[in-house]
């Protein structure tokens, strides 16, 4: 990872990982096998602004990376998976 300072923060800039939790009991997430997951927490990042007709949204699934970070910089570090 690269140490980021204010002068080297380029591209989309600083991003923050956000979390959404769902499937809390009694509304568990039921798998095809019948097993239940509860609760389920998704980590995600947003970049830019969603336009009025919501046509500029892109969903990137990358479960093999082990986290939700795709582009931009977190406080103190940087990465370039996309862009």
C-alpha cells in the first residue's frame, strides 16, 4: 500500500466503507438448502453522485478480494483495483 498525503490524493479521492445489515430475526435470509443466515451485513462504497434517473450506478462484485474496497483511498492508504 502507498502512504497518501493531501498532495498525492488523486482520482476519486477519499472513500468511506459503509455497512448495511439485514435479515435480522425473525426475517432470516433462507438459503436453497434451508439453512438460515442472520443477521447479514454488507459492506459497500459509493463514489460520485447518483443521477436523477439512477442510470449511472455500477455494481462491482469481487468476493475474492476479501473486502469492499474498489477504488480511491482510505484514510492514510491507497489502492487501485479499478481506475
